[in-house]
């Protein structure tokens, strides 16, 4: 099948396990902000964009289609069935369409809705962060620290644990209430030029 794919112009994909010692490097990542909530989220999207986009060489904002980016923030309501309200694509499809390896649902949603939304994996691996409580300004501060560490060569998984140690029953007052599905594993960012 790989031969036929190459013969007809298809791409050969390589799958490898990322590790702390051998993370996946993303050179000059672009951050994207997809606002599917319209006016209801405009202020929050603007604040997150102002806080996080200076860390990246390029950023994109959209209100309908996922912008092409490696880091995607999605503002949406997820219904009890796991479908994004008002969208014809699933959460995983939006992430794949963007080409994102790091995705953050930046609007608060119910845990049960997230469980449904994460069902049915596709062929795209990304570290997906799901927000239950933004915790005000702590949300952007946390992701700013996380991405800064990743640009300094610390993998996303290691930086995450350093910022919010995984201690059962411990509340992190300086961080948002989130869950991460680390499906892409260890990722670091690199700047060139």
C-alpha cells in the first residue's frame, strides 16, 4: 500500500514514539485561535491572543474554519452528546484540519461532555487540553509559562508536570482546571533564524 501511495502522489507517514530524550520538535510553530462562540467569547479570545501570540512568530484567528497552525485554541460549547454546538465537525476533526499537535479547548465545558467528545479517535495525534475552569487570568499565565518552557527545550509533558505536579487530591490555585490527553507525547518548540 505504501508503494501505491507513493506512486500516486500520496505521502508516506512515519509513526514513532516520542520520549523525554527524543521529543517531537516543532520548528517555528504558529498559534491559532478558533472562536466558534462568536460575540460571547470575543473578549476572552482577544485577551488570550494578546497574552499568548507574542510567544510565537505567527498567529491566526478564525471564527469559522480551523486556521492552519501547530497550536490551536478552540472556543466552543460541547453538548452532552460530545458534539460541538453549531459545528458540523467533531473536536478531533477540527484539530486535524488545523494540523495542530497541541490543542486547547479554551472555553469551559462539562467533564461528561468532554468524555463523549474524546471518543472515536482518528488518525491524528495531538496533545489535547480540556478546560473545566479557566481560573481567570491564571489560564493565560499558565499557558504562557508552559509554552515558554517548551521553547527552551523542555517537553510539553515534563513542563506540564513541573508547573502542576500530579499529586492526588492537591488543588493548584495558580493554574486552570484542565485535563490533558497526551496522545502526541513529548513535544518541544524550536525557533530558527
